[in-house]
C-alpha cells in the first residue's frame, strides 16, 4: 500500500514539473533575429589603445578591443547585433573570431 501511494505521488510530481516546464517554454520570448555575421579584414592595430580596426567589403570600419594576436591583413568574422534599428552605423560587435589561415604566407 505504501509503495502504491509513493508511486502515485511521484507520478503527480513528474506531471506537475512537466506541465510547468512546458508553460515556461511557451511563454519564453522568441530568439531575436537581430544578429548577423559579417566578414572583414584587419586594417589597423593600435597596441597602445588595445583597439583593432577592420574594414568590411562595403568600406565600413569597425573597431573592437583586444589586439592580442591580431595582425594587419587578418580576416575576422564578426558577430553583429542590429540593436533593433535599420541603420548599420549603430550596429554593435558582439563577438570576434579569426576568419582564415593562409598557408602560403
């Protein structure tokens, strides 16, 4: 008898937790589509200020901190955030990754 009651209580608890989890998932905000990838080339490194400047294919210049191992001419993949606007000039860099490695150099 005790085992049956314990099993019933366990089943009720599992159902309650699953129901609450499903409700939380349904109420969650959708993933923002404000992020996009942008490829650029490093054009300037200011080691004193720790700023890397890169240029995209449209000629826009983007800056980020962390000169570390970056060199002029490196290809950089940028994770960009539109910040919810249509204007590209207020977009923000969220992340940087080394883009390519050229063995011919």
